């Protein structure tokens, strides 16, 4: 799936629609920030305890509350 298709799909999943100009602006912003975001995702968050998938699901089922 190309980036434009991916952005449209993600928006549709949220019930949103945008003009082609807004999609183009979002893609431009995404492209400009992509490398920095990828570097940020690689930073270990050692101050947080590991989260097990089952714990995360319970947390989500409780509305995001501990």
C-alpha cells in the first residue's frame, strides 16, 4: 500500500475524509519527519517496565485506566 493510500485508509478507519490538498500536506509533513520519528522509536524506554500483551489488553478493556 502506498503512503497516499495508507493515509486515506487510516483516515477512513477513523471516519475522516480530507481534501487531496490535506492528504498532500500530511504526506509532506510525514516525509519531513519520518527519519526523526524512526530514530525516536529506536530509543529504549528503560524507565518503563516491560508490558506484556495480556496486560495491555486488560488495560485497554478498562478504558485505559490502571
